[in-house]
C-alpha cells in the first residue's frame, strides 16, 4: 500500500511527508510566505538526504526547488531564504551569492539580506597556513536570510492584522540579527534553526492568518513558530523520522496552547 503523503494535519498545521521536488499537494499561488533553510551541502549526516553533492549538482538541485517555490507563492508572496554566506568545507564556494542569483533567475525579485550573527566561532578548526599569508582561511560566523518577493513588495492581501510590537519592529528592521543557534540534541535533528528565526520572519513579513510554507521542514521549527504566532503552517519533509519529530513537537504545542517562546 502506498504511504499517505499527508503525515499530520491538525488545527492550522499540515506536515507533508514527500519529496518537495515531487509533491502535488501545494497549489500554485497559494502560499503567502516561504521560510526555509535548505540543505547546505556540507556533508551533514541527514537520515535520507545526501548532503555531499558536487557543487554543480547542488546548484541544479537549488534551481529545481527554487522554481517550485516560486510557483507555489501567491502574487503578493514573500520568501525568506536562510543560507550560509559561503562554504568552506570541500572547497570554497559563494553559496549566498550563487543561490541569490539562481532565485532571481527563477523569477524572484530581491528585497534585502539580513545577516544572522550566530555568535558561534567555537566550531573553528581549520586555520589554513597558521600565522602565515601563504594560504590562510577566513571564517565568517554568520548566516544570511535573503528576502525575496514575487509581484510587488507592498503587501495588499491577507487579514492586514499585524502583531509586531514597536520594539520588535525597530530592532528587527536593523538587518543585523544576533541570537544563538538551536541545539541539535534538544530538537533531535542535525541542522535545526532556532524558533527565533522563523518567528521574526513571519512577524515582520506576514499578517496574522497568513499561510507559511517550509519546504525543507526538518524538525518543524517553522510550523511551531507559525502555530505560536497564529499563522497557518505547512511543512514538507521527505524523511519520515524527522516528520515524526516535527509531529511530536506540534502535538506538544497543541496540548499547551498558551505557551509563548
Ligand atoms: C537544513 S534542514 C532544515 C531544518 C529545519 N529548519 C529545522 O529547524 O529543523 C533541511 C531538511 O530538508 C530535508 N530535505 C532535503 N531534501 C529534501 C527534499 N527533496 N524534499 C523534502 N525534504 C528534503 C532534509 O531531510 C532536512 O531535514
């Protein structure tokens, strides 16, 4: 018997257990905001995904998934893409710049880039040529959130209900964000982002009641943030184990409705 792709559905939340490159469950022009962190191709040991493609293959994969997201986005839709600035493992590559270029070629319009200062310099292991200009390595401990849109930047659809506070608006419109990363152990996934990231993106770029999609859902962080902030959340993830992890996180949220982060 074929597995059912809708893995979990409750209240405003849906988990789709399918390859995002193949699913037919997302309607064209139906999504208000995509928030996602795709695989970075840095040899992370995911249960299903191969994170060690050649850079050319990785760019082809990026092109395919970006054009699907473009089709799914509403005309007034927006897209927050969390990616590294560059890649240092297995050869230096300008991932941030390359994916921005591919997104623009897929039809997205560029709005801005937010720099997320993770403050995690302790991961540092390779210096190249130590104290010597022959071949040093510079590591920048930040990630990017590149913000795109589909039609026009001014958002004219949705409930028009904003839930961002004065302090949040002043602080988050400064595009240098500083908060720490998420513990892999805590959420049981090898590369989660912290809830703070999707929370800021959705409060800054979407209205209450909008539909948020994460096509690389992982442990479900975007859906947890969507639920806590009164948005609809759809996550796509092809690994069943991660879908189970996400479902458990969401069940916890649903049971404890009054939690705040
Ligand atoms: C960087 S992680 C996302 C982590 C997520 N932001 C979180 O907070 O847990 C990328 C995820 O994409 C999934 N993935 C990779 N290729 C996929 C595909 N073609 N379709 C669906 N999911 C995919 C991987 O299994 C992995 O869980």
